[in-house]
C-alpha cells in the first residue's frame, strides 16, 4: 500500500465481464468525485473487458487500470490493495451496480465518521430487473455500532460478509489479504477485519446491487468439491472465533446461529451433491466438524436438524430424504 493521496480507493477486479462492465462503471461515475480513485484490475481477461477498462481510463481522470496475468478474484483484489493510495478502501464486483451518487455518499459517510469500518446495505437482483433512484447522503442514517453487532452483520444478508458492503480504513489491511486460490474468500477475512478494527458504524441504506448470474464464478464453483471445502473450513474458523466472544450477548448468539446454519447446510449439500464420487471419501473424513459441533445442532432449524440426524444414522436414507426435499423445493419455486 502506498502513501495516502486520495480519500477513497475503489477496487474493481475485472475478468471476462464485457457484457456487464459498462453498466457497472456507468453507475459508478454517473456522479463522479475526484477525491476517490477507481482502480480497475484486469485479471487477464480474454474478452474485450481489458479494452473497456482502458477506454474508461482514457476519458475519466480518476480511473486507472492495471493489467495482470489471471490469478483469480483474491489475487486481483490484493493487487488493488497494494496499489491503493486512499485513506479508505472499498470494493465493487465488475458485474454489479451501485446507486447513483454512490461515491459522494461514501465520501460524506467518511467525513462524518469516527470509525475504522463502515457497513452499508446491499440488494440482490436478476437480469436488468433493478430500479435505482438518485439518493442523497443523510447524516441521520449513520449509526455507531458495537463490535458484537458488527460480527452479527457479517451473518446478516443485508450487510453480510461481502467485501463490497463495507468501507475500510486502509490500515486494516496492513497484515490481512484475501486468500488466493480459494473460494468464499470474503468469509475468510471479514471477521479478521472486524477483530482488527476498534470502532464501527453503519450507513442504514441500500447502496449496492448484487447481480445474480447462473454463469457467475460463485455458481459455477458449486460443481467443485474444493469450493465446498473452502466454505466449510472458513465458516468453521469463523465459528471458532465466535466461540471466544461474549456468549451471553444477543448479537453473538444470532451470529453463531446463522453461521452454524450456513456451515451445516454447506456440509449437507456437499455430501449430497458428491454422494456417488467415492474418491471424495477422504474429504468426508477431513470434515470432523459435524461430530464436534453436533451438540449445537438443535438450535439450527428443522431442515438442518432433521437432515443431520438422518445423515448420522444412515447416509443412504439421507440421500433419499435430501433429494426429495430439493425436488420439492425446486417445484415450489417455479
């Protein structure tokens, strides 16, 4: 990380998103602000995404482009962190959108902040089905929160452990980087960032629109067993961290419950999806979390409780039960 020259650095990894990149960047610079630098990391794109980045940099003074060999999302973000000159950092995924006036709202939030980490809300959307209206900064929407609530926000879908729903003091990344070659990298570092921060605030409004795509990296990775292993391991490490917090605090209790639900659900999906792949038995043996955390299972909801108990007694019966459940869920969602 270099000497602070800007107030805010916006880091945007780019890889083969030519169908979405213009829309993303247009939403960002609609109301631009020269106190922010926009860093586009072209992660070895094989379509014309790199050229689109260069075109925007040529016509927009505060956009700079870095072209690099493909290394994945974490690698691109880490390069952006190294090159950032802002006192604060935030992230955008290159197929997503932000609200009009996004940069000005973030910068005014920073001006009115006495914290190390600021949360804001996100909404998911499909296709082009998004209605984004101009919004102005409102000081009354900024609230101080305690660390316990910040940890709970990591498990709340409106804020979540997403890298893109936060504004970070640059110093928080002094010894923290996204794990390269891994999936669910946001889960891996989010709680570490919260642990390192001293003070927290949230801006109580939706500033980010998270595009859901069937061809996205997160969807395609579901076919890869390593992806499930990453999700399970990072969620487990988070659960271990939460076990060292104030167990009587209501927000810690909510965070533990939500994280455990995610952990168990990922495990159950994993053993169902790859039930016929016998070479994965070694993976099953590595995942000892189910037995270790089983005493807490009764608090995690009916689906997970029933599924886990069936799996522990008879994997074959579990595959039948879980398959019926998934087909029923799919038919109801049509």
